[in-house]
C-alpha cells in the first residue's frame, strides 16, 4: 500500500503511511514524526495536505522519480493538488544516502547475516534425498524465529536441475538424487536484510 517519506530541508523527516502500519513503524523506526491515513482516505491527498501544512505548497518539491510509490498517475494527482509547487527530480539521492550505514545498522546487518548462515546450516541438515524443499524451509523458518529475525518470508528455496527452477515455489515433492537445492535466504531484522 502507499507510503511516502517527506524530508524537509529543516526539521525531522515525516513518514506518511497507512494507519494499520503505524504500530510496527513506531516500534521499529528512528523517525518520530508520522502522518497515518485510513484505508478509505486518498493517500495522495494526505501527502499533499501534509506538504501544504509544512508550508511547501508553493516551493520546490524534490521527487524520487524512480520510486515505485509515485507512478505517473499518482504524480498527476499530486501536481493537481499542489498546482503552485515546482517539482524537481530527486532520483538517486535516497539510494546514495541508504548506502551509508551507521554503526548500529552495520551491527544489525551482521546479525542478520549470522542468522542467515544458521538458516543455511539447518536447511542442509533437514534436506536430502526423499526430503522436500518444504522440509528445508521449515528448518530455516524455525531458526529465523528462534534467533530473532523478523517474521517475513525466508527467501527462495527451490530444487531441481538446470536453471528453470531457480524462482519456483515450495512443494512437498521429494528431492531426487542429483537435484540441486537452491536457497536465497533473506533474514530480516528491523527491516534490514543480509541475503545469504
């Protein structure tokens, strides 16, 4: 569902998100300002109203034109709501900022990577001829939950021969001799993941 983060030139960032997501956001984010909207509200209108309340409705508004949350149809709605704003391309800036990690972020990424390693070890012990990829996934999920990873999809766990199976789904089909068990685990902690 829709979400946006406003980064005013002065002051703290403001997250705009669904009201049902406010609890998890508040628990895990370092941001202290947010605007939550109900599912029946129009998110772009909430975004425009927030920009207006900050006094930026007639200023320059940087916009990440590569964002999945701002396709052309939404941008047209936003620009209609803020006819006096001047929109400028802000693409790439957030990616550059996200590449810089704090000491805490690095520690969280290292912990996620360690959990991923434990997950791979558990999956290997739970797999083999006659066992299924679902058996391997169950072992991964158990490790992720016991070790404190976020409750999310464990990642890709598939099996087969060749390369046409790499993005398949979980099945109970037993592994056969010569099958390759392919795993791309995604242990998340506080929204940070270390692909293993």
